[in-house]
C-alpha cells in the first residue's frame, strides 16, 4: 500500500512527465515525429542565428588567423568587433553604403587588429605592463563614469563587474600601445637632419630626355645573331621518357622500347615522370636552346639535335622538376633551321636574346646614343631629333629636385614619367642628372628597359617661403612615415598567419 501511494504521489509531482508518457503510449510514431520537428525548430531558430549576422552584429567567434600564435578572432565585444562596429558607423556617417558583410570594412578591422595584437606582443616581449595605478586613473577619467566633471562612484558601481574588468583590461592595452607608438613616432630629429633633407628640394631642374627602348631591337640584328648562333636555334621535334628512380630501371624501359615489347607512347605513359607523360612523351616543337636545362651535358645535348626521324637516342642524364634522372628521346621530325620569316619563331629568338643576351642589346643602344651625342656637337639637340625622326623618343619632365627614394616631401619622378620609376633608387641617375651642365647632354646610361640621355634645360632655386614651410612640416611627415612603416612591419611580419580572405569567403558564403 505504501509503495502504491508513493507511485501515485510521484506522478502527481511531475504531471508534465506523466502527460508525455501518456502521449507516447497512445501513439508512439506521432509522438516521435512531433519531438523530431520540435528539435529541428529549436536548431533553426536558436542555434543557427548564433553564427550569422544579426542587427546587433555577430554572436559567435570567427577566426581569421593568428599573430605569433595569438588568435586573430572576431569575438563579440573584443577589439576586432569594436573596430568593425566603429568603422561601420564612421562609413555610414559619411554616406558610404556599408553593411554587416562589407568586405573592405572587415579587412580594415582585421588589419587594425593585426597591428594592435603585434604591438601588444612586442610590449609583452619587452616586459612592459601598464602600472595598475595608471590604468585606474585613466579608467576614472572616462566620460561614462563622470558626473558634473568628477568621477562618480555610483556610476562606476552601476556597471557590472565583468564589463568593468573588460574595460580595465582594454585601457591597460591602450596605454601599452600608446607608449609604443609615442616612442617610435616621436623620435627626436637631429638639428642637422631637417635643413639637410629640406635642402634636397631647394634646387630643381627641368629636363629633356631621349629614350631608346631595348624592346625595339631591330629584326635585322636578331637575324644577324641567329645566323651566327644557328646551333642554338635549330628546330627539333622530340618525344621524351624520363626516369628518376634509377639508371637500371631507365635502361630496362629503353630496352623494352628498342625490342618492341612496349611502344614508346605506352612506356611514356607508364614510366615517365615529367609533364609530357600523358601526351605519350611528345615535347612539341622546340628550339635547341630550350634543352639546355633539360639535358645539361653539351655533348649529349648535341647528339639529340642530330637524331633522324624515328631514331631513338641512348640513355642520357636529364633534369626533371629539379631532380636528376635518366632519359631517352625519339625524333618525331628531322631537325631543321629556324625560319626567320616566321614571326612566332622570330619572337621566340627575341625572347631568348632579351633573357640571356640582354647586355648585347643594351650595348647596341649605348652605341646608338653615343652617335646621337656626337651629332649634337655639330647641331642643336632639337635639330638632331628632327633629322633622325626621333620625336617619339623625346620627352620632357620637371621641375624635379634631387629626390632619391621619392620622399613625399618633394615632387617625385613618377609624377612626370612612368618610364623613370626604376630610376628612383638609381644613384647613377641622380648624380648624372644634377652634375651635367645645363643645355648639354649627359652620358648615356641604362634605366630599366631603356637607354637614356638627359638634357637639363633649366635650374630653379626654391622660394624661401616654401623652404620654411617644408622645414615646419618635416617632423610631422616623419611621424606619419614612421607610422606607415610600423603598420607595414606587422602586416608583413612572418609571425602573421593571414587567413582573412578564405575565412571571410567561408563565413559569408562566397566560396565557389
């Protein structure tokens, strides 16, 4: 009796459980189906929203890489999240159409997080931690805790402990970061540095310039070179089988082709370890010089160039994907001389010359430039330009100061001529440009893909007011320059594992 009363009491204490049991016994299949649907609804409306954007931002951790093994993650309320929200508000205030999934906002927030994390890592390595008293004072000065211009204890206590601790730690990080940036961007500048740098821009010059592009190397010169190096440009059509395991295996494969137990094509597909195996070893039409890397031994390479149609070579040493091995070849056609009337072959020879004999091309144009200079001695610069029909090779630029390295403080070469980009760090260019007397021709020299002659036409002394203005601006510009370098240092640091692009595509469904 006692046990029965206990059972009844238990069911009365848990009516929900009793009701579930009753429903299950009445119709088990319908009950299970209902529960399954309920679980799906819970997953769809409770768990799924936790990993997608919402009106208030994101409510889960999103990983974008690491810096020195420190995670670079978006976590609600952390630096990354706050930076993204601040940037979104800023762009919206200025009328930019940004949303929760604007990639450029996320990328900028990510990069700011990289720099932030990197600086804190550097400060930790240096052993610096912001003193607790300094952090307390800074926290107390925050506007959220101010009332009538003074710290309010009641306002402070209104904030929950977790939020206060998070705010305190953020302030501690900000202080360390501020010390780091202040120390680097406010480095003292030597009293002699400013006038020296500013003085670089006090003298400017205007120039005329003649350029010979090495890519205009005449076909007549290419054909002359080809005639004297016919062995390099013999045209051959070979097939190849390359083995990298052992010479013995290579010899066995060669023997199987020689005795007819295997066709060349089948042996290539089965045994060859190069990119032509699936084509039955067919290398296509090539020139002799293209075999220099493949078959390093000159005598063995020369023997390949003499194979008759259908003839097999012996076993020779080859290089396949930077690995040494053994190979043999079959001639698909008899070798022939390059057809210099074929523009495709001529372009191929030109490419070889530009790659392996570039100095010869530069020497050719240096001689052309010297001949031009000699003619100008007997006539004016413009007269020789007209006489030689070189108007397209003449250009003018300036006024430009002696701005080695393209300092933003002055006019730069790039502002005047894209062809002079490679001259920015060329000491010879700057020395020649500012040492050549006005209205005379400089020596010819090579700049990038051009042989250049400079003709300085005018020299200008900078106005005193501009010099003073630059002296005043220099410290600020140096600070900005240092800040840019700091940013570049962290974003290109080997400690950074950058998975931003792949992670962003994954989280926002941009994967193909």
